[in-house]
C-alpha cells in the first residue's frame, strides 16, 4: 500500500482518537446551583418555563432544553442524549466535539473498508501472476 495512503489512515485514526478523548473529558453543559446563581439572578432574568429537578434540586430552564440524565445523575443544558461510547452526556458544550468524533469515526470506517478491498484486489492480482509463472 502506498505510504501516502497509510499516512492518511494514520491521520484519520489519530483524529478519531483525539475527538473521542476530547468528547469524553469535556463538560457537556452541566447546570449546577453555582451556574444558576451566576446566570439567573431574580432581578435580571425571568424564567417562564421552568421545573425544579427532583434529584438535583436546581431550577431547570425548559426553554433551553435542560434535562436530567439518569445515568450521569446531573442536569445538562440542551441535553441531546447520553452516549454509551463516551460514557458521557452530549449537551450544549460538547455537541460540536461529539459531531467531529462521529465524522472521524465514519471516515475511519470508510478508510478501513477501502484498505481491505484494495488488499483483497492486490492479493488476488499477485496470486494470479504467481499461477501464470508456474
């Protein structure tokens, strides 16, 4: 296989691993009591659509998509889902990293398919040449 194709595969794998680690260690947008006190002061902001979380005892702004994650035990802004691959919630702050992780995963899978097909074609061509020589 060409050295450039191998380097591209290594780069795709490296980006896949980097985005996986960054998604795993990043903050998904956890809503804590401190966050609530800093951003929702009663004299400045009026929250119209809210609910108090039974587990965390914080005010959840439903207009911003705040939901409680059962697996993590936290409330997350713009909670998309809990990802089992990263063992973390995907929310407002790490959604971009998660999407980059998915794109790099797709590119890595496509590269592996390309590499396996090209290896099969190369080995079939090599076997065909060896049979003719005999």
